[in-house]
């Protein structure tokens, strides 16, 4: 699908899954991996992506660190 044809609400989803495939899926050999192991790997990646990765747009903080700096988390 051409990026310019995507609805604005679809672009973040395509961006995330493209990044996940590049960072997590393509570099590994998935032969011999069970479905449960694959699901666990995806879960670990999503948790890392949402909680621990460093974002320059957040002042070089992880999303959790950024929220704590704004006092949004307990």
C-alpha cells in the first residue's frame, strides 16, 4: 500500500509494525520456535517499545521516565 493513500489513523500502525518487523522479526531465525514462544517474543518487544525505549522527542527519556518526570504515574 502506498503511504500517501493511507488514512491518517492507519499511518502509526503501519509505522509500528514496520519497525517491529525490522527490529525484531527479520534479524532472527524463527525455525523451531513454537507459537507460544513467538507470542512471548512479540509481547516482550511491545512492552520494551512502550515502556523502555529511548525517544529523542521525549528528551532522550523512555516513555515511563518521561511520564514520571511529568508526574503522570504513581
